[in-house]
């Protein structure tokens, strides 16, 4: 009698089998995938859309692929084969590309709707693991995606195949994103809700504390006066600016603690002596997604915001961003 395997051993084996399947599919990508991309791009450029269809687990993956394609600028919808036989074929229009998903290529509920679909004049692409299947023979083009085995111990339940199909769909979406020059701003316009949308549509001026509400002090202010200004503004930093409002430096509560540990007379020092000169800054028009990258890469908590004349417009306190649902 074989020894019973542990829960973690079984789980890790599933990971290993599915990784093997994805790697196998990746290594087999060839001109066929490029052809799939070109056909999708041609449909979209002609004013059509990508229509995915499938049954069961393939259908669920098809819905996700359609959603991802649409989110990065490639109009796509999912059409259930059963519903298609009862009116949903009306989704199909001139210049659309129909992509049928079936690993076996012999799914009856799918096959019976494809002939009526083709009569409408749309092009049919099959993504299947069997190039000799009924689905493949009906199609105008076949993208083969065979994988070594399912993670199911009976090699029956769709596991590796659906994971590989999901990754293939993501690859298709990202290549089309690149092909059509899709940008972060484009992405944001399609995601107006949530943190993602805010990050790629909002600017530094939308999330900064304005200069009037910040601690902006002249270079001859003492540390004591500056700390008072910081407390009044409820800020962890002060921007040092000249009489024209141009940025000279920054002084943070961290700077104060470090200075106090070395200088008993720090409270009487002037900002010109203790500030960090030429601080990192961003323009008011800088997108918030770039602000996030900057504060994370430079590991700073406070960021000066300037206008086109390098005058203080405000300050971004990293502690404010969660409240704005940015981070």
C-alpha cells in the first residue's frame, strides 16, 4: 500500500504540472500566434470586435479573455453557444472575428452553433489542443495549444489546459496593447473607478496640499520657527523657498531628529544651514502613477510640487494618498 501524500506535496505537484504546461505552450509559440494576433488586429482595425465562445471551463476563461482584451482597448465580448442558438448570434456583425475555445475540439454544444455563425460571414478561429478535431476542420484558422497533461490525477478535469489558455489570452491582449500603442492614460479612461483609474487619470495637482495649506518658509527661518509652521500645517515637512516662491530646499521631521542628535543648538539654526537643497520635485501636471513610482523608488515621504516656473505649488505627503484611495 503506497504512503499517503501530504496536502502540500499534492498542491506543489499541481503547481509543477501547470507550470510545465504553460512553459510548453510558451516554447511552442510560433508564426501561428503571430497570425492570430494579426487576425485580431485586422478585425479591430476594420471596426469589428473579437467574439469569444466556449462551453464549461473554456467558457469561463473566454469571459476573462474578453474582459482583458476590452480593458486594454480591443473591443471583445463573450457569446455563450447555447444562448447563441436562441438569439445571441445577433452579437455577430460584419468584420467581427469569432474565436472558438475547446481543448478537445469536439464539444457538441459549441460545434452546432458554428455553422450558423459562419453563415453570417464572420471569420472563425479555433484555439484547441487538437488540430485534427471537428472544430479545427470547420475553422478558417487554427491556433493549437496542446499541453502535456492535466493536473487532475485522472488527466480529465480541465486544469493545466485552462491555465495555459488563460495565459495565452493574456499574451494576446498584451501584444495587441503594444501593437495599437495603448497607453496608461488610455487604460485609465477605461478604468474610471478604483485606485487604478485614479492613479492613471489624476495629476500631482489633484493630490497635493496646496502651498497656502503647506509649510512654506524662507531660508532665514530658524528650525524652531519652521517646526511651528510644520505643526500649524500638520505636515511632516517644510518647503524652503525664496521671496519669489522658487524652491530652495526641504526640511523634514526626519531631518530635525537627525540634526538634534548631533547639535544641541539646532533650534536656532537657519533653514539655509540645515535644509536639503534642490529637493526632488514634480510638476503639477505629473500623473499620479509617476508620483507613486518616484516615492517608492526614492523611498521618500514628502514630495515638492512645482509649477512651470519652479515655484512652489504644493507638497505631496505620502500619508495623504491612502485617504485619497490611491495606495
